[in-house]
């Protein structure tokens, strides 16, 4: 039927095609947009996108971690940016962001994957 060599080649080809397909799907699939005021614990573990205005900035130099309080209609969401330069945003900036929603010490946090000024 098939030689061992042909099976190995077929397996490698299938792996390459599958990984390429997953990569391309990842490029074109955007995270679900959720209004900041609608974010709750039901979204924990999901990658979402939202937007709001920066109301507070805290930068920890030792770990290069930036914490932003992003606000919309009096709802506040903590956004964490690891390996940050620290001075890229200022209070009052509007931002569009996406990342994974998590909880830390009982509070909701968005671990940012992408963030840009709007």
C-alpha cells in the first residue's frame, strides 16, 4: 500500500497545511467587540475588544508593567500591559483595545494584546 516514507511525507504535508490554515484564520478573525459598560464575569477567559477613555495610569518601572483604568459611562476596567515603555499614553486619551479578560484579586482585568489611541 503506502511505504513508511510516503506516510511520513503525507503526515508532514498535512501538518504544514493545517498550521498554515490556522494561522490564516487567526489573521482574519477579530475578537468580539463588547461595550465596556457590558463587560462582566461571563467574558472571563475570552479575547474581546472594547474602547474607552483612560482615567488613571500607573507604571511599575521594575517590571515594566503599565496599568490603565479605562472608563466608559462610569464603568472602569483595569487594563494591564506587560513590557511597556510607560509613557505612551496620557490621562484622557481615548483607546481601542483587545485582549483576554481575566480576574485578579477579585477584580476584572483585561490583559492587553493590542491597544491604540483613537
